[in-house]
C-alpha cells in the first residue's frame, strides 16, 4: 500500500492517510467501504474530502496570486 501511494505521485495520499489514521484509532473504514456502508464513517470521509478541497483551493489561490495561466507548466 505504501508503494502504491508513492507511485501515485503525491495524489490522493492525504485522504488515504486520514483514513489510515482513523483505522489506527479503531474505525473500520476499509470494511465499511467494501460493504458500501458509509453511514458510520461519514464524518471521517467528509473530513478527508474537505482536506482535499481546502488543498485544491489553496493551490488555486496561489495560482491567482502568481497570475499563472496554467498549473505546473
């Protein structure tokens, strides 16, 4: 799993790390995702998604400040 995250080139590691921490603290995220039962872990999934939204928003704000026409390139 760790190599898969490294191979992704930095994408999606924040939400996966959040879910891994949640599992370390006793939440059964992977099993509920397999079953399609998100009800008991909505708070964790929303927090992970919010982290990505905030990160993407900060990148967009940075691009606006730099007057970049394009992201990375």
